């Protein structure tokens, strides 16, 4: 049995040594997985066969030359089997390697075939790029030469610093001369702008006042025509009336120019008193005594016109025919004109110089254009307390609007 154990051990060592020698000689051509597969293919059958032989022969009574005669053929068969199995796997692995090499070669070939047109195009592009670079270099050299020529021509044409300074000094002298002449002209005409502005403002005011006077004349002409028509109607034959007792009648007083000036002065004084009264009541208003300008302008905080007002001072009495007075449009032309222009209502103040009562009324915005005149109310002359209170109430109600 000792002989059998020794033979088995040497058989296994021989198989392992052969496999290791073969693997180390082909180590650069195989992978780790292939190396393990070869070792297993040799070691496992060898070990199994060795131990099977040991188990079989240990149970027999063979010894000596007979055991060797049996052992050597069996060992040869084991080696032949391991050899055949190992080399079959070696051929298989070589075929696998060759197939892999063929696949890689075919893939590389196909890649080369696919990339061949691109490589040709790349080569053509490289050639074109070389030509382009050559032409670009040529153009760059030409541009550099042209720039140098231009630089030299510009430098040649640039004046010297002294000539530039001389030219600047000459220009400064011309400018100083012009400025001095303008300053002399400005000193002579420095007040002309203010004067021209003042004259322009006065001319505009005169034109507006002339238009107002023209409109007043038109209104007066219309009033005269209405009066002539009434006279024509009065001149028609009337039925005879019974004689009446003689009554002495004073002829009407004919107004003179002096009377007109005196009445206007009274009206101006009354307007100024009324303006002071309004200022004492906290009203921001502007007064004007010019003919053709509004009597009163009520202003906002920013100076814009808030309301337009006319003031009339009359001498009214509760005796005779002077109880009431007709105020025609012709007396309010300036105020009506501005109210229509600014789309605002018109306020009318009427003061009775006899008793100091003031009556106020408002002409609405939509009634300004068609306004023909207004008759003063009897509350300005009646002696009853109710009439005086009615005048005061009308004034207060209008002032509350302002």
C-alpha cells in the first residue's frame, strides 16, 4: 500500500507540474478564468483517478510485480484521459481566442471602412485649411503693409504741435472777439426782452378789451334796434282818450359825459369796497377797474381761476320808477366772454348804493352763452326786514360756493 500511495502522489505532482508549466508558458495569451479552467481540468480527474486506484488496489491482494503490472496501465490511462481532456480544453480556448481576434479584426476593419470617407474628408479639410491659412497669412501681410503705408501717410500729414497751438490761439482770439461783441450788444439791449414782453402782454390785453368793446357795441346796437321797434309801435294811432286834468311833469334829465364819469367813479369805489369786504371774509380774489376786463376773479391756491364775477353798483329807490333796473348783456360782455372761454358759471353781484344791500345770483355754465340780461329784484329796495334778509341770504349762499 505504501507503493500505491507513493505512485498516486507522484502521479498527482506530475499532473500539477505539467499543468503549471503549460499555464506559465502561455500566461500572456490567456486570462485568469482560462488558467483556472485548465488547472481544474487536470487536477480534478487526476486526483479522482489516483484515489480511485488507491481504493481499488488497496482492497486486493496484488503485490509486487503484479501490482506494478496493473498499476502502470491504469496510471497510463489516467494520464491519457487527463492529457486528452486538457488539450481538448486548450484547443477550445484557442478557438475562442481566435474567434475573438477575428471579431475584433472584423470590427476594426469595418470601423476603418466606415471612417475611410471621413478620413478623406478630414484630409481634404486639412488641405483646405492649409490653403486658407496660407491665403490668410498672405492677406495679413498685405494688410500689415497697407497699414504701415497708411500710418506713414497719416504721420506725414499730421501737423506739428506748434502749428496746432497757433491754430488754437487764433480760434480763441476769434471767439473772444465774438463774445465781447455779443456782451456789448447784450449790455445795450438787456432791458429789451422785459420791455418786449411787457408790450406784448399789454397789446394782448388791449386786443381782448377791444374785442369786448366791439361786442358791447354790437349789444348796444341790438338794444337800440329793439328800442326803435318799440317806438314804431308806440307811434301807431291810438283811440282818443277823455281829457284828463293837467299834471305837471318834469322833463327827463339828459345824462352828460360828466354824469357818466361820475357814475363810473362811484361804481369803481363801490367795487373796491366790496373787494375789501371779500378779502376780509377770507376770499382769494383779484379786482380790475379796466374797461373790457372782468371785475372780479376768484382764484385757487395755485393761482388758477376758480370763478368769474361781475359787480354792478346801482342807485335804486322804492319811490317812482327807479325800483328796478334791467342789466343787459352789453354790461357783462367781458365777464361772459371769459366764462364761456373757460367753461365756468358767472356770478353777478348787484349793490344798491342807496341802502348798501348786495344781491347775488349765479348764471349757470349752460346759460352763459344765451344770456341776454337780468332785472334786479325788488328785495334791493323794499323796506321790509324780509327783503333785507333775502338779499343777505343770496349773498351768503353764493359766497359759500367760493
